[in-house]
C-alpha cells in the first residue's frame, strides 16, 4: 500500500474522517485497494466504516458496490440490505452469501440439497466461494441430487464445481465424502474431483477411501498419479506393478 494511503487505514477516528474526506476524489483502483485492505484487517464492518460502505454502495463501479455489499453486519441495516437487493448486478445482490455461514451439515439443513439446486446460478456461485462454504458432505449430496435425481448435464455443474473446489476454505475441509461419490459421477466431474480433492493429511494419513483407490483406472488413475502433492508411495508401487504386468501380458498375447 502506498505511503500516502496508509494513514487512511489506521484504526483511529481521525483516519476514518480522513478516509471519508478523501473518498470521492479517489480513483476506482484506489477505492478497491482500500476496501480490500479494510476487509483483510477485519474492519469492513458497519460499526467501523458505515459512511464509507454507504458511499461505496452508491458507486457507479459494479465491483466496488460488490466489495461494499460483502461488509459484515450489513444485514443489521435494513436500508442498506434493501439497496443491495435492488442492485442491478447479480454479483452485488448475492455478495452477502459470501460472508454468511453455510457450514451446517447437510443432514440438519432444511431442504438441502433441493434449495441449493434451485438457487439462481449467481447465488450458487456466491455460496460456493463463501468464507464458510458448505461441508464436503453437503456438496456431495448436491452433486448426487443434481446428477441422479435431476439428470443435470455435467457441463451445467462445471461452474459451481470449479468455484467450490477452488475456494481456499474448501481446501481445508475433509474431502472423504466427495471422494466417496467419485465412482458415481460422470467422467468430466469425476476427473475434476480426482484432480482437486485432498488425498492425504500432512502426507501421512490417507483421506481417499480404499474402495475409490481400487476403482481408479485408465485416464483417471493417470490424472491422480500425476499430481505432485499425492505421495501414497505404496499405492504408486502397486499401480506401477499392475501396469508393467499388464504390458507384459499384452506382449505375450501378441
């Protein structure tokens, strides 16, 4: 952050006054930097910067309105919530989903996964990239419902799946429930899961179930073993043995 902007970010009343005084004369780029900095420091709250959030929500720039709409405690201000709900941008309208908790296990979430399936695509994406995203159990149930109950083409699930798997918070979750459904998924979705799901805890404890390891074949197995983060030394040795044995058997038959 540039030196001349740092004093606008101090956690003091005078810095808040200076930021408010400077806001209208700042470029969009600078406003975005400051909103990101406030969010990173945990101070993009109504209790800290109500006036700045109010100004940002009126910006002609869609992304700035989106950043402001992600503010914590925004749901305590009915006027701002109505303003966000009336915004022309789906990105802005669904920004609050990113700061809400969606981590409740699917078994006690009313209507899950049907409600999530029926969400507009923009809302699905916001939930998938949330700071507290759905558990792997819940998302696995959504994928199973979408494929088996609704017959959704895999291509229509690619965006929300990509958003979910690339969420840094999702990478910290236990992925065993998602591994369990890999053999039941169409090839495109199965490949995406095999490429991204954690296979081990700290390179020691295996996450991927033995049944799924035994099921992996062909291209999916190649994709899995090409991952640099997957150690599973014993499994790699066994897989290589089976591959070499198959090659020898094929040559013998010819």
